[in-house]
């Protein structure tokens, strides 16, 4: 009889319990987020400690597989988010392709010679759009993976940089479209006075590739600022190694540029070099702020009660 009464009571109270849980869910989520950002998270081995003691402590190697499994799940969710955003991009990819073709006079100026060429162009444009839409969530997944090994202040810095990641990437795309692309096309299409018959695959490979890598390059100052804020990078090292950085940037520009001419390589190399020196300046700002906060913390601890 008691079991029947308990079952009857659960049936009667189920709608009220459901409504209560729905109403309370945002508050519970906010409380968990607050504690996650502000509390010290105790782990048997953080990711940094795991790699530092991997060769000396055999028992630490077991924890490495836990980190690998966690990374696999974060990567899986990031890839799924990219699939979703690419599918969403299908709804406006045609308009995007028409917009990207405007610097050469529109789609009527392009001539396809392969049956599947237009399909490849469509997928390439949808992929670029999907990456731009999914980038904040992808950055959020990587932040979730790294957050347990960070201090509360470092977690907050990383979280604040997530929306900026998407803004910087789109800013790089806009800069490429309105500044770099017109200059590159004016030079390449009029070089030696030869009239070029543009193919959709070659044109959109050039445009989307240039936009993607310039967008990635625009992320560099933000990444350096966050890494300096959490203590992983020092601006003095960046300033001292600027010559090596220029060499690496030139190699990366040669790999990014879809053609072999030095003009296009310079169009990629120059903004990337400027972004590197901007990163040095931001790194000094972050480093000074970090030292000031550390000095205040030491002064607070040493002051008498």
C-alpha cells in the first residue's frame, strides 16, 4: 500500500517538480559557472604537471590517458559544431559566393571547365563561413579543456578572450577582402598585359585561402596577450627573437600564398609581421599588469593585520 501511495504521490507532484527544476536550472548553472571560475579546482595531476613529470613518475602516465580522453571529447564536440555551422551556412552560401566574386565583376566573369568545379567552390565557401561561425564555440571547448589546470584569474582571462577570437578572425577576413584582395587582383590580373580567364576553383581557392590565413594571423595578438597574462609567455623573449619570427613568418607566408610570386607572398607577410610587433606591445601591457597585480598581492600579504 505504501508503495502505491508513493507512486501516486510522485505522479501528482511530477508537474510541480518539473516546473521547479526548469526554473531552477539557470540559477544552478550560474552557480556552477561561478564556482568553476573562482574556485581552485583540485586535480590529481593537471595537464602541465602531467607532461612535466611524465618521464620521471610512472604513475602519472595513467593520468595522461584521462587528459587524452577529455581532449578527444572536446575535439569531437568542436568538429560537430563545425558540421552544424557549415550546414547552416548552406542557406546563404550562394549569396556569399556572389559577394566574393564582386572584385572580379561577378560570377559571370568566371568560367568553369570541370563538371564538379562549382560544387567544390560551394563547399569551400560554406566551410570558410562555417569556421567563422563555429570559432567562438571551438575556442570555448579548448578553454574548457585547459581550464582545470589554470588559476581562477587565468580562467577568466581565457573566457574573456573567447568572443574576441571570433571578432578578430572576422576582422582579418574583412581586412583581407577590402585591403589585400583588391591590390592582389589588380596586380595579378594586369601583369604583363595578359588577359586572364578566371576559373571558379582557382579564384575561390585563392580568395578563401587568403582570407582564412589572414584571419588566423589576426588571432595572434589575442593569443599572445592571453598567454602573457597567464604567465606562459614573456615579452622580452618575443622582442629578442624578432629576427627568427620574421624568418618563420616568411616561411608561413610562402606556404599560405597559393601562387609563387613574391607580390602575393609580401601581401601575406607584411600584415603578419605587423601583427607580430603588435603582439609584442600587447605582451608588454599584459606583463606590466600581471606584475602590478602580483606586487599588490605581495604587499597585501606582508602588511600587518
